[in-house]
C-alpha cells in the first residue's frame, strides 16, 4: 500500500480508484454537432500555435490529462537566443509537477553564488558603484515554497521540455517528415516545425487553420482543423492578429538591441572578481545592461538602448557591437564571439480579451500580455497561464465541465496580467532611477529624442540628426566620467550617496517578488468566492502598488495558492501531478468528516476524481489516526498527514489564518476553490453539490 510521510511520521495513504460517473452532462467538444467547413482537413481536439516554453508546457499538461493535441511552430529550428532566464517560485513549483523538470533545472543551472547579485559599475573592470544580493536565507530553507527560484536560459528550458515531451510520446517533425497526412491520428502528439499559421476560419465544429509550410525553401499550404486553437505564439502573435484581438496599454517604452555573445575570458574574470546576474554599466563611452546567462560558459546578452530613426538597427553590426562590449568591459577579451543581434521594443500591454470565436480561440502567455522584462514576469506569467488553463480544458473536453469554464481562464488570469504589467512598469521605473540619480535621466534622453523627431525630422537629413542626437548623448554620458563621479567632487559625492540610499532601501530593481509570485489571488472564476469582509481586487491592487519590500503572507483565502508546509513533503504535493484531482483538506473533526464523505460522494456523481487529506496535530497516536478509516467508510481515497513542528509554534491552520473547523477544497492547479467552517454547513450533500456545480460552471450560460 502506498504511503505518504508527514513531519517525521509515516501514515498510510489510502488511495482508491478514480471515481467516474457513467453519464455525461456535456458532450466532448470533438463530437459537437455542426455542418461542414472542415473540408477533409485532419482534425485535432487541440492545436497549439507556438513551441516556446508556454506552448510546450501546455502541450505536456494537456497530454498528461488525456487530451490529444499537436503544436505548430513557424521556425524550422528552435532559437538559441537565451531570452528569458529567471524562473520564479511559483513557476518552479509548477515545474516540480512536470516529471521532475524543476530538479533538472536546479542541477543544470549555474551555482547560485554566481548569479544572486545585481552589480552597478562604471565598467565591468572599473569602479563598482554598488551591488544588491537578492537571495535570502529563507529561499534556501524552503520556508514559503518547496523550491527556490532559478536562473536558466530559455533555450535550455526548451531543450528540457522537449525531452519531457518525448518521454510521453511527442515527436518533433521537420516539414519534409510529415508528408500530406489526412489521418487525424497522424498529427497527434507532434511538434510540426516550419508551419506558420496564416489563416483562421470558424466552422461548426471548431477552427479551420491555414498553415504555410516551409519545406526546404518550397512554400506549401496545409489545412488543419481543431476543436480548440491555443495561441502561444509570443508577443507578435499571429493568432491574436487573425482573431482580431487588440492590445491595451503602453507601447514602445524603450527600443533596444539585444546582443548574444560568448566570451569565456570575460566569464572567468567575472566569476572570480565580481559575479552577478545583471550588470548595469554606465561610462562616458557606452551604457548598457549585461545579462550573465552563464558565467561558467561565458554566455551573455547585452541590452543596448537605441533611438530610431536617427540610429538604425542595421548599423549595429557584429563589429560595432564588439566595440561597445569592449567599452563596457574596460579591457578587450580576446575571444568575443557575437552569435546573434536582435532589435526589440519594450511594451506594457494586455489583450482586450483572451478568448474569441465562441470559446474556440484562446490566447496564452506573451500572446495575451507583453511586459517590460523588469522583474521577469513575462515567461513566468505565461507558464502560470498554461497551468490555469490546462485542467479546465481537460474537464471541458471530456464533457465534465460546461464550456463556460473556459471563460474563467480569462476572468482569473487577465487581472493577474494587468497587475503584473503595472508592477513591471514600476520595476522598470525603479531600474531607471539609478541612471537618473547619476545624471543620466532616461526621461530626458527620450525627450531629447522626441524634440529632434518633431522639430528636425522633416528638414534635416538623417545623418545630421544622428550626429546631433549622439553628440547630446555623449555630453550626457560625461556625467558618469571619473572626473564627475568621485567622492572628492561635491556633485559626484552627492549622487553616489543617493545611489547607495536607493540600493540600501530596496528601491532599485528587485529580482524576487514573493508577495506577488505566490500571493496573487483569483477573485472570481472557477471557485466559490468569499464576499464577507474581503478586500476588493481594486483594494488589493492599491496595496500591492506600493514598492516597499513586502513578505509573502500565507493565506487560505479562496482563490489563493494553497500555503506550503514543509515536512518530508510539501502540502502542495497533496495535489496529484499525473491526473486531474481535487483535494479536500480537513482537521479530524466530526463535522468535517461529514463534509468529506459528501465531497467524495458528489465527486463520484460529477465524474471527478477527489481525495481527502486529514491534517492531524503533531504527536497524534496511531489509534487516533484509525478514526479516519471508520469516519470515511466506505471511501478509501484519503490520506492522513501529521503536522511538523514549526519554529513559530503555530499550527498549519493558524499559519493559514483560519480555524481547524474549516474545510478547504483545492483545485488541480493548487488554488483554493472553496472554504467553509464545517459547523456552518446544514446539508453537506447539497452544499458540496452546489460547490462543484459552480466550479464546473454547470449553471452558467455559454458565452460567445
């Protein structure tokens, strides 16, 4: 019999079969009635557009939940540009459930001492103006989460995800390897490279997708039909454009050139002299932010601001970029190898809606939101989008939940994206406070650029405009010369003191945001909301907008992530990683056992898998634990867990700020769907039936 441990004791984990209802409330999407429009195109229940981390995570989760899907990717090969690199607590918790992906990342990432700091300097070998260590002891002690944050380049994450997908039957196929399959099963569990989505057409049964296929330079057209189309195709999403969904927010906060390069010489130097993740470099010759993706391997990305049309991307050749790198380093590494140069624009936008075409087209990840990189919320928010969506789609596609459950993805995740957009902009402004303090105010630079564009743009040649702009910028950069920026110069001394104050008070760019990463809360959606005495979402936003460093406070409020309690395992591990399962957490009280029996019975009726977890006080005797068996008969799908001693002396219930009389229903994505004090429930069967009906949206009207 399997067992589960809790704080040094071993209790039997009674796991019964998955309980299924024999009748369906809703038909699966693949069998919904409808007319023509498919035109003989191969059909897939789900087609995912975009094979970045979000699309791959989504395909993995859907496949684990028994939903057949395929992925199309416009590129013939995966990019090796590092892109995103910071993985926050919540995303790492999700990766723990992806066949041990989090452990693979921890083993493969650089040692934490090489990336825990942000460094501010005049050059990589010059004066250090200040530094910030972003790791705390609680990160290593697993106080608030069973796993720490990670620093791991996106292309390496994609490599690991592809291996995980191969392990569950996925194949990555080049255009020439597909043939012209018209068999539905021929494309399932495939990642089709070189397939660019070019058209969408709504049919009675789903979406007819037109794809342009790059087969060795020959462009072919292919039609695919799907019940659901999931757009995970990034910030410049074609799916979003074809669905006619607009973005809302601020555009073009900053334009930058991203230079991916290798230099083991520089990596070795920084590893021994001043290790860090981000290096903010300000000197009279150049300004830039260096991201050290891996100091041991000498892999870097340099971000350089540029100002078109006076400065054009085409002017940033490999030679020019090498010259800028040398200016920022302060000496010339002999082995600089520029691998890739890309332009990009920083936006702060969220899609007006996430769902279109009668619930058939869904945007996920960067397709739905574009953030400034400050704080690393982009990929992390996208992975968490996928985690929220996958279990809902699985219950919908198998006919357990109403089609309206898809809408709860938008009602839950769009407010999070709006909040993360605002926080990212705040973080970006905090990052800009450092150069502003040093006399390099980016607002002034942007204003100068705008004046030149508006007053000189139509009458002076571009090369003259460029000379004027760069001349003004050169004068500005003189503010960070050694002559100005030193303790003997009154102005320089004042600026350095202000800089140290910003860093010491935590008002510069931060790496970790535990209150936001772990403490976000869904206010409405696939849950039973609490209305009594709770803050509104607006009120929570106002509180969160204050940049003062705030700690994560565990909460069992409905919509919150289940608080972590560490023993031999985490409370988060009570939620099954391989199947869709709801978990009811109770204390060993008579009234709570009544609700537990009702939960298992009603889950059976609703064709859901459910499990009960009984949390016992520390020191409970084996005889007492036998009580669960008699109280829950004939049900056997339960587990007994004993609390571990806590430094604070508080119980898990006290940590969650609720009494032991509460019963807590946890969704498959580890968020709390319902909470109630057991003595407030009069008719347990009726109450629980209403709870599951609301979560599954069975009483909701289908929205278009």
